[in-house]
């Protein structure tokens, strides 16, 4: 455990030195506060809107931003060390491969968690100070949102390590990471919509929402939608809204999505030559 924490501590401080923490915090803060305050500008209103509308809008934003940041943060976690010649040096230390890999994941996961908490938490503070929303409702809703956003970031950090441990060049890792983001964030949902159109809606209504569990970004959105069942939604989320997914079961699905790529990355890294 001490070896894992030592590696994690190094990765976190590397994130501080490389301005990753500051950059992510600023990006998330600006986007979150801007969306919370100007979210109703299209309707001719400026100011903080209802809590449910704000959270659902932030979830729609985070589903694009969080996976991309996580993938760019961790895509070179293994292959970058290999190209720089430091991976072999790290393996001379008294720690096993799984400890090194898990330590790097924990460290970069801490960077993602801290930045997400500060970035999105800033909009919660602003909304609590300058809107009529009571603090109890605010903290519970933002708590679910921020926790699910952190888990989503961890999932894509783990996916990035699967990619990084599988390739021999950073450029390949970056390209595959971008393709991965494109598939999970855009192509998957378009494919499901295409399935609906192609079958003219003749898809089992009880089975179809479960297909969304095959995508961690959709699970993230479902977590936040399930917290506000009164929202009027369109598209795939409107279909899924009719299914009684509990918030706890959706968090469990996100945890399963986290464990799978972590396990896969460890297996691949153990077989990787140095």
C-alpha cells in the first residue's frame, strides 16, 4: 500500500507542477458558472435558473468535457514513461507492476477528483449565494452530480491506461484515445438512434434502455436524470426515463465500468515487454 501511495503522490504533484490541476479547475469553473448563470439566455433570461435545469444542463456539458480531459490526462501514462526511458527505471524500484500502474491511476484520479470538485463546486457556491435555492437541496443535488462526474473521469482514466499499455508510441495512444472519446460520446448514441429509426421503433421497450448501460457516458447522464424525474427530456434519455433505474444501481454500473478497464489495464501491462 505504501508503494501505491508513493507513486500516487508523485503523480498528483506532477499534475500540480504541469498545471493540470489549475487548468482543469479553471476550465470546469468557467464553463459551470457560465452555464448555470446564462443557461436560460435563449429564453431571454439571465440569472440562475431552477436547480434541476442547471444540473441536467451541467450533466450535458460534463459528458463531453470530462471524458476528453481524463483521456488527455492519462493516455501517455505508460507509453510516455516507456518512450522517455523512465519506465525501466521505475521497475527497478521495490514495487510490482500492478502497484506501479494502480499508483499512477490513483494519482491521476486524485487530480481529476480534486479538479472536478473545485471546478463544479464553484458553481454550487455561486448558486447558493446568489439564488433562492436552499442549501440542503443544492448540496444533495450537486453532491450526486459531482460524485458521478468524478466516477466518469476515473472510468476514462482507466480506459486511457488500457490504451497506453497496449501501444508502443504516444502518437498512437493519443489517436486511439480521441477515437475512443468520439465513439463513447457521439457514435454510440447515434447508433442507438439509428437502430430506432431503422426498425421504425419496433424495439423491445423494456430491453432498449438497458443498452444505455453499455456506455458510461449514458450512465452518467441517467444518474443525474434519475435525481430529477420531473424533467421533460427528448431522445434516448426520454426512453430511459421510463425505466425504473435507481440512482444506487446506476452508481453500481459506473463502478463496474471502472473495475473492468482497471483489470484489463493490469493484465495488459503485466504482459508488456520493457
